[in-house]
C-alpha cells in the first residue's frame, strides 16, 4: 500500500483508464505518422509467435517495474522531504536518466521521457495509487512495439506489424522511436491536461500520514 499498488478498486477503474489513454495516445501518433508517410507498413503477421508473446510479457514487466521504482519507491521515499516539487521532479529526472545512455537517444527523446515522467508522478501524487500510470505505461509500450512494430527506446523487437521509417524526422523520432518525436511531446501535454482535469476534485493528500486511500 505504501508504494501505490494496494487499492484494487483503483486497479479496476484508473488502471483501465490509463490503459485506454496509452493505447489512444500511441495509436493517434501511429496514424498521423502513417497518413503523413513518415512510416510505412511492410507486412502484417497474423500468427502470434512465441517471441512476440515473450516480448508482450516483457513490455508488461517493464511498464510495471519502472513505475514501481520511479514512482512507487522513489516518490514514497521522497515523501519525507515534504517538498512536492522535489517529489514530482526528481523521480522524473531519474526516469529520463535511465534512458540517457541509449545510443539513439536525443535531447527531445529524453525531454519527452522526463515530461511523461512528470505526468505519471502527478497522477501518483494526486491519487495515491499507481494504476493509471502502470496502465498507460504498459499499453503504450505494447502498442508501440509489439503491435505497431515501431522502435521502443531504440530497440526493435518482434512484432505483429513490420514498420519501417523512410527517413528519420522530428515526427517519427528516428531510431529511438516515437518518444524522440514532437508528436509525443504534444500527446504528453494533452495527457497532463487530462490528469489535471481528472484529479481536479481529488482530496488525497500525498504528504499526509495516510499513505493510501482506504
């Protein structure tokens, strides 16, 4: 409960909302890239291979694990500082730093990862649970990589679609993946606006002695 995964009611509600947001954001970017011919689809493989299933579970574990560490653990430790800006910003910077040494990383890709980290941190700060963050992170990773076949953090993996970039540009993010593109920046800002609206009436106090919703 102290690291934001004890409330199963939030898993059923906010987890699903987060999953839908991750799917919608990634799919919107994919469609814009496809329509603008910034990507093209080479093939679609309808047979689900064992390697695709393995990568599917890997993406689930990555999304779950990164949120437990960067939000659940780090923010819960930083709670003792009673400084909401430090609690939200420092884990987001560390989240960006995790991706800093990927060979294809760019300034914009790291900036986008820090920005979505701030969004996730805000969600946890306002709700006391990680389910919306986890849901978003998992579906974003799965659809970006396993479904649409786009690079995820510079990694090309087995996927249902085989997608190619005719040329790297500011829309598709080049070899790093869509996190290196300006479309992800726009989606991140929209998701932040949604989170601010969604939690506008939240009465949860992250800095109080009560670490979790009842």
